[in-house]
């Protein structure tokens, strides 16, 4: 509709969206777009070799942050994983910057098995 307009567009889980999908949000042209997502999780799924050769498997959020140096904010506290589980992604993907929320500490909801309790 010609009189329809959008001021703001919010794209959630943007790391799973490939760049052409963002074009759908740009008509009509918004004055602002917020791209929310974690480039370390939920990567874009592209099966076309031709699309991959043209880097269409690289999400826009990755291009903006890693390729263009666009500023971003890291939400640095996770509230879902037990600290012994979050230790791996914290070190491997987030360079030690990810913290555990208070609700993950000794909540009694988790049973963490030692390596001796886990058998093949």
C-alpha cells in the first residue's frame, strides 16, 4: 500500500538470516533497523554452491561486525546453562567475556556428572 510506512524494523536472530532476506525488511524504507543476533550461534543455512561462492552464506550481521568493524554491544551474561557447561562456549567462542547469571549458580535444577560417571 503506497501510504504504508515503517519507522523502525527489528530483525531478531539475524545471524540466521542471509543478506537477501534483509531486503524484504527494507521496503518501504525504514528510518532505522536494529539487527539482533549472535554471530557465534545459529549460522545461516545456504546449500547452493553458487551462493556460497558469492558469500551469501555469510550473514549481514557478520559482515557488519567482522568485515566492516561496525560497533556492536555484547550481552555478556547467560542465564540458561550451568557454569560447568557454559565454560566451553565462554572460552572457545567468547574469549572469556561471557559471564554466568546468578540464577545458574547452585540452583539445584542441574545434575552435573563427573567424567568418571559418564561411560561410553
